[in-house]
């Protein structure tokens, strides 16, 4: 296994368009996380899945954002009606236990909204 | 609520000199602490973590950190830096029953030849 993968690595879109990102976690990991990182900031938590259940969502995740993990494996993050403020790096991470276990991060998807 | 403060946004240091990157956390319960490194246009890589036990934690690439509960600090140190250490370093915390990691704003380490 080569680690957490994310697709696409870069996405440029026009304001108002919808975008979808995919994350493939490490295969035996049952926990999956999404973070957003803007320029000059640390990553900010968006949402967390344990298997297919979405157990926690940040207030940052407005109603334009939706995340799924239908079979407890890969996950998708969709942003509807994108705004310029959505421009950021979207990071996915996975782990095999909660709490203190290490979260392994993917390379991220950089979104630019024009 | 948990939070992390990294006081230094940028730290320039000459090659082979020692470096300390500062991190302070805030939490009302027991914590797990982490340092991650991020190279340009890449994801985050774990340097080291404190879960319990010895307060001095050794990580990859010659880095170490010391957990100080009374000062609520978890400073990262390296006795001799290399050019390849130039990157951004993030301190992070998980506390209580939370699953999410709270990150600091990052410190950019610039190693000068």
C-alpha cells in the first residue's frame, strides 16, 4: 500500500461550479478525516468518518459542502456553488484507531476558484 | 476546547546550528501532542508524537520534543539542522474524546547555507 491518495491534485474552477474530490485511505484504516488548509494557516478539521458513518462535522462545513464514504472505503467531498473563499488545499487523512493513533495524510487537492 | 499556539511564524537558522520551534497548547484534559512537517506542495508527515510516558520524545530526521505539562508546552528541537530541513512545521493536539486534530498556524523553518 502506498499511502493515502487524493484525486485530483489540482482543480481550477469558476465561481458557481460544483467540484468533487476523492480520497482513498490506507486500505485497513477505518477512520477517515477531511481538513482544509488556507495559505498561511494550519489545516482545519472539516469532518470525520468511522467506516461509512460520518460522526463529526465542523461548523466550517457549510450546507454547500457534503462528504460521503458509502462503503467505508474511499470518500468524496463535494462543494456546490463554489465561492472564491473556497480556494484552499483540501487534505484527507486516515487512521486505524482513534485518539492518539497517527493520522496519515494524503498529498492534498489544491482548489482554485476564479 | 483545545487550541495550539505557535509563536514563531518564521525561523531562519544557519546550517548545522541548533533550532527550537515553540509550541504551546491549551486543553482542560489529557492530551496527545504531535509535530508534523510539510514540504512545499505536499501533505503532512508525522515527525513525532507524545501519547504518554517519557516526556522526551524522539522522532525522525534527528528531531526531538519535550512535553512539559506545567508549562503546557511541546517544543521541537534539533541539535544541527540541514538544508533539507527547510519546510513548514505544525504542532497539533488531540484532547479528551475528540477525534479531530487541532493544528497550530505553523512555523516556517528556513535553513541558511
